[in-house]
C-alpha cells in the first residue's frame, strides 16, 4: 500500500488503542465475575462496590461444590454440568455427521430440486426457536421422553442442522472435485470417498462447525428449560437460572457458578481457536 | 494436497469390484437430515400453526384444544400490550442490528490493517461469544444493580439515576449486552470478507487519489456485499427471535419496557400456558422474518445467489 511511514505508525498505534479498548471493555464483565467469585458473602453486598476482593476466599466455590453457610449443595456440579456436557457433545457430533452426509450430497450431486431443498433447509433458520417449544413439549410428553438426554440431543441436532449443513457444504465446495473423483475411479464407494478423502481435507471446516455447535448447545437455555423438568436432568444454564430462588443475593456463589460453567467451553475454544479462525476466515460462511 | 490424498487413498480398504455412482445415493445421504428436520422442526412448526387457531379449555380429564379460527390473531392485534411488544422488538432488534453492523465493520477494518500483535484482541473480544445468555445476563444484572452494581455506581455521578429501573435505560442495557455477546462473530464474518478484497485493487484506487472513505464505498463495499447481506439477515433474525438475555437481565421490566414480542410469546405461550396465543405470536414473528428476508434479498442481496 502506498502510505507514508508516519501514516503507517499512526495507523498501528490507533489500531492498537481502539482494539485494546474494545478488548478491555469486552473482558470487563467476565473479569468482574471472576473477582466476585473470590469475595466473601459480606463483600459482595458492600456499597460502594469493590472490583478486587479485599481478601481472596474460596467460600463461593466451597458453597457451590459442597454447600455451606446454611446453603445446601446445588445439583449444578454433580449433575447439571455433566448433563450439559453429554447433551452438547453428543448433539454436536451427531449434527456434524449428519451435516457431512447432507453437505457432501449437496456439494457433489446435481439433482433436480437440490437448490430448492437447500433453500428450504436454510429457511428453517427463520423459524423462531420459541415456536417449536410448546409442540416439542407436547410431543415429548406423549412419548414420555421429557427429561431425557436422547430427546434434547435430537432437538438440538434438528436446531443446529440447517446452519451446519450450510457451513459444511460451503467448505466441501472449496475442495476440488477431482480429488475424490480419483478415489472413486480407484474403486471406493461414495461413502468411502467422503470418509477417507473429503472429511480429512475438510477437517478445519468441520472443527469450526463443531465449535459453533458446541458453544450454542452448551449455552442453550429455553429448550432445556421447557423440556427438562427433573432437577437432576437439567442443564447448567437452567440450574444457574434457578439460583435466583435458592441463592438470592449470595452473588459470590453465582459468580463461582458462572466461572465454572464458562471454563469447559473456554478450554475447547482456546484449543480450537487457530483452526476455527482459519476456517472462518477462509470463508466458511458466505453467500 | 497431493500427498494428503495419496496418504488418504492408501489407507482405503481395497475394493472388491468396481462401483458406479447410483442415482438414488443422494437420497440415502440426505435421509437422516431430512428425517430429523421434518420430525423436530417442520412438524412442530406446522403443529404450532394449528395451535395458533385453537385455545385450551379445561375438561373433566384435563385440558383440550378447541378450534377458534383466527380469534387469537384478532385478539392479539387489538391488544395494546402486544402492539407495544412489537414496537419493543423493532427498537431492540433495530438498534442491535445497526450497532452490531457498524461496530463489527469498524473492528473488522481495523483487524484487516494487519497491524502486528492484534490477534490477541480477537481472542479477548470472542470471550462474550462463548458465554451463555444466562451467565452473561447474570453478570450484566449485577453490574447495573442499584446499590451494589459496579457500573451503575460508577455512572451515578454522571446520570444520577438507575438505568436498570428506567424504561430506556433497561432497553439500553439489554441492547448493549446483546451487542456484546454477538459482536465478535459479526466482526469475524466481515473480516473474512475483507480478506478476499485484493490489495492490488485498493492500491490502484489509492494511486488514483481515492481517500479511505471513497475506497471503502466504491471498492471494498461492493466486494463484501454478499457478506453484508448475510450479516444483516442473521443479525435481524437473531434480534427478533432471541429472548435469552432479556429473560435473564430484565424479565421484560421495568413495566414491560423491555418486553419484546418474543418475550411476550414466552410469557403467554409458556409461563401462562396460553398455547394458542403464544403460537399465534410465533406465526406473526415467522411472517415478519420472511418479509424481512424478501426485502433484504431485493434491496441488499441483489446479485447475491
């Protein structure tokens, strides 16, 4: 770019200042929750409020894990967090597998109605998620599958498929068709071509799609609220919501729960972030 | 590429006989997706359409659905609360859309300057994206709590009143929280589009004397238009459909000031058990989404597949 040295230096500094400010602003609520989680019950209710804990304590975490100070142990750690993991993990895997099959077909086979079908599937994104909650609740009640992992995993999968099929299909489109045609000529069937040729090559895109799906399902609230009635089958977000009645102003316990719920998905994000950013920047989502 | 294929190909099981691509294969590969989408998306939605023309009546054994035609819609459209909630949706989704697109584009342009060591900021800005609405809502509610809220107390000397309990203040809080949650993703979409703009084109435009704004308007924007279209479509739908943050920050308060149509749906259709009215609201929202999509396709996405 034809820019003077002075302009370049000014650009570099202003970029760092603006982005740095945004980053600081964006991290602030999380940092505040982290600090709050190390405060005592008394300190979270002081006026004016403090940012840093005046004395670091694990009281909040202790109450959250074992119950103390008159609070009984919530089901969050022993039941609801594992539930969240099971629901997110299996629905993400299932979604990726089904979306890979569909995305492969849309990317590689030209058949009548293919375009219309893709648009119809993508159009499902427009349905407000709330629309289906009451019908799904009734279906679940009729089939006696409320408060089961299986049903909510199926519901999450259906919810995630339209977007995931789109991403996976777009990613497959970027892989030249000649590559798996060679494998097909060598005699493998389409499933093998997908399994051994396309999927390894599309791994970054699939990992990005997995992360998108995992984050969404980990954080999902409304379907879990409606479809999971049994406290031991609830997910962590619903469990945290219930803190309103059980923990009221014990904000340090809330904060500890916020941090604990965040950590697993943060770890997965940090592990996959390079692949994720690369896949997204390659244009995993485009028109 | 070639090596990857060779490696991949060499690990293949040896075929016993040559196979042909059969025409019915697409069907088998699409079947799982279609079955699950029909069973858990299409059927429930149609069921919801049907429910929107019914109302529940208590019977000896429990409750039953009674068909009432379009009564639910008529009642809704006459209801001041519902019309207010539509207006709140317009304010909430509209400001969310404008702010997210403006800031997302700005941040993407900054990241795209390829100044060194900015990758770290991207990771930090992504932090809110991985947090759930309930966790985020909890954090935001505290920050604006009247007496213990760290942000509210810091703002007191400037504005002097509680944001959380004023109608426009509460709306500002939920909009800000929603922008905070989704800005990173929008930035990433814009950044991915900006990276496809060839540097040579920008350079020649600069040589021709185009300033930054002109370069953006006549070179960059036309090239990122497809992404722009997708971003405003996804952001609008998200703004209209999502309730998680409102549910956990304000619960529609104060006095219904942050009660959007989606929240109204949740309240009547789920909490109050008035399935018919809730379903009618969802049909109305679905129609709004379709109309918006058609408008966007016509006016923004022209030329986009």
